[in-house]
C-alpha cells in the first residue's frame, strides 16, 4: 500500500489502493445530497473535491449535488483542491450532517 503524506499514514491512500467490493473498506457510495438525508452512524463512501476548510478539523467536500462537512482528524491542508474518495460514518450532531472520515483516497 502506498501512503500519501504523514496524516494518519494508514488512512491516506492513492487510487491504486481503492477497495474492491466485499473488502473491509467497501461502503455504500452516495452523493452529498443523499448523505445529508441518511440516518446517523450510517457507513458511506463519497467522491468529490475538498473545496476548503470549515474550521480546525473540518473541511468541505463538494460534488455536483452540494457540499458537506467532513471531519478529518489531522491537519490535511494539502488536500484542499484535491479530488478524493472518503469513507466514514454519517454524524448528525449539532444540527449539521457531516462525515467522520475513516479513510481518504486521493484520486488521480
């Protein structure tokens, strides 16, 4: 597995590491609009562009249907502007829908 950067090194991968169906990383792939309507704690995968920072640990993931906050635990500023696939869990706390990111795949 090739790892990008030093941010949770097991969690940032390039497109050669993308999970195959049935693997531990496989999740339901949804759009941002769909993710915003799903229940808390649902495991999902989204593909889009990191369009900017929302605050300390939150970034905006944008696709053709909208944008959603993604919670990335480390300082990943180099991801801004990158097309990524994220896997994680929907978190509907504080009146916002966001994704608690488990894995980030940088797409080329």
